[in-house]
């Protein structure tokens, strides 16, 4: 077998003590140098990659606030680093971030985007608010009701998606009406007063895309 070095900073969920001797850990290569006979591996990267494969947008997850920045909070989710941008914390404006979140605080949040290659995720708590500003007034109440509000949020998003699809389909189907009517007109005289059938299509497309 090969000998590899596992840095303590790349070990997930436990400390680099003798207790890990004999354990089988998932690993990913960090550095391979055949000339120097050097092999460095990462348990954290392997775990993150596995977890990222199981995550989807809209998932409700537990997190731990690690640090606050002027633009938001960094949250650890299962060994992964997630950004809870200040615009995604509440539907109301956040004037004092430290009054809402603190390092070491356990939270519930929703995944709104993810970068599986680099193991980064974008998070939101405002999607879990039962009313605008709830994260500012009582964040713990938001977390306690997170599962309930997440269901409501998903239902609302699905309704909006279906409504948008129906509206788009109706508009597209409507594009055929001017063509059907104009196709019945006589097409002999180039100087006839019959309108160009493509003009209506163009107008409809412009309104659709505007």
C-alpha cells in the first residue's frame, strides 16, 4: 500500500489523535509528487464532496455560525462553508447583524444555491420567516418553525412556477392566432392592404420578452 499524510486541518468531525488509528476514512488526493515520494490527502474534501452530491436547492439544513462579516455570516453546514448573505437573512433591512446572529449560534437555514466543485453553498433564513422581520424580532422562533415555513415556501414556489408556465404557454399559443387568420387572406397582390402576418408575431414576442 501507499503511505499518505493527512493534515489535521483536513480531518472532519474529530481531532488528529491516536483514536483514529485503525479507522477507515474516505479520502481525496491533495498533492501527489512521485519524484519526492509525497502523497497528501484530505478527509474533509472527500466528506464535503459526498455531502454536496446529496444536497439540493431548497433543502432545510442545520448550521453553525462561524464568523460575521459586513456582508453576512459564514455558516458551517456538515463540514462545508456556507454564506448567509445579509440580504438573505430577513425580508426586513438588517441594521445590526450582531444583534441577530452571533458566532457559535446554531441555526436552521435553506440552501438556495451551491457550488459542488468548490464545496460552497449559499444559504437563506428569510425564506423561513413566518412574517417579514421575524429573524430580527425572534430568530429562535423562526428556527423552531422552520420545517413548517419551509413547506409553505416550497408550496408557494411551486404555485408560482406553475402559474408562470401556464402564462408562458398561453402567450405562445396565442402567437399562432394572427398567423391562422392571415393565412386565409389572398396572397396575390404585393400591394394589397393585408397586414404582414409576421408583424403580429413580432409584437407578441416583444411583449413576451419585455
